[in-house]
């Protein structure tokens, strides 16, 4: 088990690949990353986490950085807040 940090790396750092040794600087950052990796190994070996999910399709419309979801009668039922691009890629 591992954290997939590629999406965060692309959105926040403007890079295609995430390399902890490159992007984390300082002893505390490396310590947090090491602790997270150790915790993930413990969770995996103990089997204490089980992924359960469901999938649904809704009508949707963008609204700036957010996404509005609609039911079958076009009533707005939810707003999903998105992260905006943190670094200009081009």
C-alpha cells in the first residue's frame, strides 16, 4: 500500500513525478513521510483497513473550480469543491 501523490505533485508542484527526496526538504518533512510509510505498512499487515465504495453517475456542470451535481429533475443536489491549479504549468 502506498500514497499516490502524483496528482498532488502535478497540481501543487507542477511536476509529473513525485520524488520525496527532491520535494521534501528538512528533517521534519522526511520524518512525517517516513512515519506515514511505516503506518501504511502496519495497516496493511494488520488488515485493519478495508476499502468499500460505490459509484454513481450524475448530471454535472462546472462552476469555476467547483462542480455542481444535479438529480434527474435538474435540482442541484451537491457542490464538489475542487482544488485550483497551484502552479502555472506553461
